C-alpha cells in the first residue's frame, strides 16, 4: 500500500483545481464562440437569427427558409460568424445569347459575371451585355459577344502641299502653276474590331510613307490695283466668269432690277452667293458696274451685263471675262 505525504496530496489537489478551471473556461468560451447572431436577406425581408449552427444551410433551415432547386445564397464574410449576413438569391429565368443561339436558363446566380463563369463564357475576348456586375433579375437578356480583331494594311495617297510664291506682277486673286505637284503614297496599318464577326470599329495603328509627295509651286498675284476709265482702282479679288448680256426690259416690263433700281448700262446681274448685291465691280471691255440685279440662269460663277440695244447684246454673245471685285 502506497502512502502519500501531505505535501504530495496538496500538490495533486492544486493540479486538479487548475484543470477544472481550464475546462470551465474552454466550455464558456466555446459556448460564446458558437453562439452568434446572423442576418438573413430573403424575398425582400430581413430576418435576424440567434444560432449555434456552423453551416449556412442549417441556419437557413433554422430560420424556416426553404431553398428551391437552383436557389443560391452568399455570405457577407468568408465563413459563418457573428454578424454575418446570408443573402438568398431565388432562381429566375433569363435569356442568354451566345454564338448566334438564344437559350433560356433558370439561375440563382446573383450577377451576370457569376452566371457567365458558370457557363464557361467569362473570357477576356467575350463582352457581356449588360456588364458582369449587373444583378440578375427575371427576364434579363444577356448577350455574350465574341470580340475579335485583325490588322489590315491599306495603300493610300498622300496629298501634296502647295507652296505659294507672291508675284507683284500678277493681279491679286490670280495664280499660275510653276511646278506641278505629285501625290505620294503610304501604307496604313488598320486594326479592325469585330463583334460576332461584324465590323464595329477600326483604328489606325501605324503609317509608313513609301513615296514622298512633291509639293506644287504656285505663283500668287499680289497686285491689287487696276487702271480704269476713272483712274486706278483698288480691288479685293479678281476671277474669271462666264458673261452674257441682257436688255433693261428682259427682267421686267418696267425695266426694274431685283433691287428696285432701273436697269441700265453699268448694272450687272449676279449670283448673290458669289457676289453680294451692292458690290462694285470692274469688267475690262465693259467698264465699272454695280451688282444690283439677279437672274434665274445666273447661278455660280456667271454674270449678266446690261446693254442698251439688242445688237449690242448679240454682238457680245457669251464669253469669259475678268471680273474685279472693287474695294
């Protein structure tokens, strides 16, 4: 028979007491850890559940939430813990169009991206319409568009530039080509973007000039004075126009112009979009004139000169004349 000393017995009592305290702490802590408050969002309602369950499905069952086939849920935290929110997503029908085929799918996935991932169509070259973050709702039509691209090289002309050299011996507004220009050529690399094999956009990614253009050299007149019967007149511009002649009574029996003044020699009919009414002009061989009339056939670069007699009109006929726009 083993006989323990009083010191040994006392030591064993201390060990047992410490062990009992540790077990008590573990039990109390474990109970507190196991007990948690969980929020449930389902069918537009918010439910709070006090539970000791460890599985989300068990918590939903405790709350009386029944999951139908293809219903899903998501946790707000990585694992079930105090304060976790469980959101239930009821399965609804949606339409998915992919590679030209449309299919109706019943899903409980919360977003378009998750549904696409489950179908294997969440890929870098597939554009989802609407976007991946869009929430699933009944009747939603999802299009998975295959995006492709290719590079095409095109040959294009390069226009030549025009170098104008002032010439004081030429009248202002007149030009003469001294050296003909030549167009160049370039290779343009264009990236073509396709959505389900349909071209939707293109962008230029590179240009290489293969033939340099040759500039055109033009002499540009700068002389802005003309000698008339009334002396030197300054003009703004000069151009060649097709001219005809008419009698004062050709426009109206009263012989009035479009501006209301009497038609007479020195009055010309013009296209107001080319020469504004009221503009003073000078025409060599005719003289100084006022643009004060219009005519149905006078459109564009044409001018009609008022003459005094039919013979004068016939003699003039139709010809090209210089028309100076005076200042």
